[in-house]
């Protein structure tokens, strides 16, 4: 730009000068002095123009983004706390920037939502629909994501990116910057790029996940201690990186909000409980972290605070596979499994029995036995039954582990498919109808909406999506596909908070206008980030949230 202005002025001057010199009538000493003076003035003005234009151009180029991702956060509790002056840094960002609800994906679960966050596309394009790859009990990883993340695009275009603790980033990829993989990374493996950072983080006792075992009543204090520890450690490491590394995009995700809201929601609603303020305390911790990040960043840094989903009270867990089992649509490999479940040898009871056994010192060797029979893997009690126990060649419908995705087992499409294409059209309607009639003990409908995959997704991987996706009434029910339960609705309130479709987004910084954001979706974050750093996002479904 400045070069163009300079050239324009210079050429204009030369043209004039030449036209003057070519005309001999004007070429006397007086005229020459005037011309030279004019040239000096012109050169000086050009220098002034360059000096004025250069810094603002430089600034636009240097815009940076810090994304503070919260796993599960809701304005339902943030805004009242902001009003009461309990979250001063959230208050600053909200008042000086723009904010609004951020609609999550369906299913409203972390792997799906964080994949849409990273890629800016709907699940039909990135191919992640749940925690597991179908038929298998193996978890989905970064390798299964079919679209490019915004940090990949930024890195390819010479931007330096730091991605810290974002779910679905394991195994870490080679990038122009740093990756510290998040949720579902095995801590004992290399979980960083560059690789040697893993050892450094291990020495500093960095932890990926606070909830490192199945939560049960009585674990409250232990979980709180771990949540506080992991949050503080994450902040400490992030500040170190912020100070010592050059970056254009910095993503840091805190999962502590999700865990505390899952297990402490009921206490927040009970004013007399000694745990009543624990969710607030975690938000205040995050608020303090935001303040420390603000002190560390310059005026060129834009901040995005966002969550992958919202939160609210949990009415109960719906064990969809119990329903399919009872209706003979789901069959186990062993004929005894059904009867053992009916007799009360449920997943829940088995897990607590095995945990009790592990605590008896004289039966210490039981750990070894439990490991051998697959009940205890790396110190964790794993579900007694997995998808490996299902006889798929006799199963017509089953539910995914979390989020309300239901698969029908179709001939020609699925490896052990049993429903043929003609039958499928009728069968899907029958299943959808019976799900729509499902009621809780008060006679209220459980599901608000029941979708076919084509209603929700667009793209080449839509075919891999669950055939049916259910959305519960007020999002109050958590629809799970665990095996080995003998009721349809859980009767235990160990988990009392659940995901909601409305998450949060706050935008703050020099590229952001002060306004209320409407109709923002989680797929909008990636194009917004790329726009701030001056890059395009043509392949993405999302829209840009800044002008
Ligand atoms: Zn969660």
C-alpha cells in the first residue's frame, strides 16, 4: 500500500519534472531551484505518509487471538454472578466486547462439538458423531477427523499456533508451533508436539485430566482438590508458554468447568450444602486465570471465551440399550447376560463390588485377576459390558455410549447388518414412533425431538452418522447407551448436571465491535479466528462473527 502511494507520487513528480526539463523555455536556474525545492517537499511528504501509514498496516497484520475454551459453560449462571460482581474479568470482557449464546452440535457431546469447533464444519463433513467408532469400543481420535482444523490452516500459512488441552487433538500433529493434546490423551504416551515437551511437562507434574477415575459419592473432596490442581497447573504452563513463545493463535481449554458442573450441580441448588459454592469457585478460578492472561497479552490480542456446550440440571439418565434389549432389538453373545442383568448383576453393582474388593488388602491380588478379566484397566474399573459383548448379527438397533445417537444395523452397509434396505424404511419409522412415545414415571414425554441423520448433517460422512438422534425434553435427560442396566431411567443422582445445547461465546479486542451476538454456532469460531489473523476459510460451514 505505502509502496503504491510512494510510487504514484514519485512517478507523478518525475513526469512533471521531465515535461518541465524537456521544455527548454522553463529551464533556467530559478526554475531549477523551485523544482528542487518542490522535490524535497514532495519526498518529505512521502516519508511522512509512509511513517503514518506503516504502523496501522503493521497492526492489522499482527492481530492475534487467544481462545479460552471452557468445556461446558452457561450464561444462566455466569450473568447473575457477573451482576453480583463475582466474576470481574468475565464482566470486563462482556462489557467491553460482544457476547451471546453459542449453539452446540447434536449430539451435544465433547468429541463432536470440539471437532466442529476446530474445523468450522458440521459433523457430516468432519465425520465425528460420538465417542466411539461404530461396532467397536475404541474411542475416536484426531486421526478420525476428516476436515482441516483452523490451526492446521493457520500453520500452513505461516502462522504460529499454540494448542493446549483441546479435546480431540491426540495424537499430536506436527505443526508450526506447539500442541499439548487434551482430553482422552493417554498421559503415559507422548502427548505433545514437539515430543520432548511431554517429558518437561511430566517433570512439572502437569495433568491432563482431573477426573481420572469413575466418580462415586464420597469422592467430592478428592475431585475438588484435583480440579483445583489441574486448573492451576494449566494456567501456570500456559503463562510460561505465553511469555516465552511467539504465537498468532493460542488455544487453551479448561475441562474443569464440565467436571464440577456434572457432579456439583445439585449442591449449587441447595443453599445449605457445604459444596454449594464449588461451581462458583471454579468459575472464579477461571476468572482469575483470564485476568492473568489479560496482563500477559498486548493490545493486538483479541480474546475469545467460548464453551463447547451449556449446562443445566440433570433429570436422569436414559439407558436406551435397556429399551432395545427389552424389545429384543439388541442381543448379547452369551444367552446368560440378559438374565444376569435382570437379576441385578448390573454394571452399576458390578463396578462398586469390584471397587470394594480392590480395597481389601488381603485380596490385593484381585487387582491382577480383575485386570485379567478386563474389569480393571490401568487402575480404572471399566464397564463390565462393552460393544464386544453384543451379538451384532442378531441386533437390529443399539445406542451409542453418549449423546442419544441410535444405529440401526443395515445389510450391505454395516459389517454384520441384518435389516434389508426395504425393511429399513418401515423399521426406522417404527423405532422413531416408539421413542417419541417414551415417558418418564410422571407420564411426561422424554424426548422433545427425534431426528434422522439427514435432518441434521450435510456432507460426505453423513452416512456414517447414527440413523436416529434423539434430543431430550429441556435437555434434562442424558441419553446413554451403556449396557448392563435393568431400568430405562436411572434412579441415582451421582451426576446432577447435564449438557445443554446453548453454550457461550464472548469476543473481546480491537477487531471486535461492542454488541450482542445472535445466532452464533460453534462452527462459527474457526472462520472468526482465521479472519482475525487475516486468513480465509472458504471450505467451512460457519460464518464469521466479526465484521
Ligand atoms: Zn460433559
